[in-house]
């Protein structure tokens, strides 16, 4: 938490947010999300993922990401 009496933030109060750029390789993004979820679950870390669609011509598959993640509390896509 940010305190006006210090210039530092307590990282334990801040959620981990992962930015994942994707350009047409939604299968690789799906695989990476699964791997991230496994590693973060093993480490007892919760995270949010924002996938940045860098102008892909291919759309993600229907139902993407389609997993019931344990450590990833939020997954969304930002289309640029």
C-alpha cells in the first residue's frame, strides 16, 4: 500500500498483473496460460493476465481461454 510518509509501495498489497502480447498465435497463448497457472499455483501466487492483441488477423478460438484456472483470477483480452 502506498503511504504518503514513504515513497515506497508494499508489493504484497499489489496484485501481480501479467501482460501477454499475442499476434496470431492463440494456441501458444493458451499453452502459456496453462503453464503460468501451474507454476503460480505451485508457488501460491495469484495473478491477473491481460492479453494484448497486437492486431492479429486471426481471432482467438471460441471460448478462449477456456480453462478453470487456479492461480489466474482474471484473464482478459485488449484488442488494439
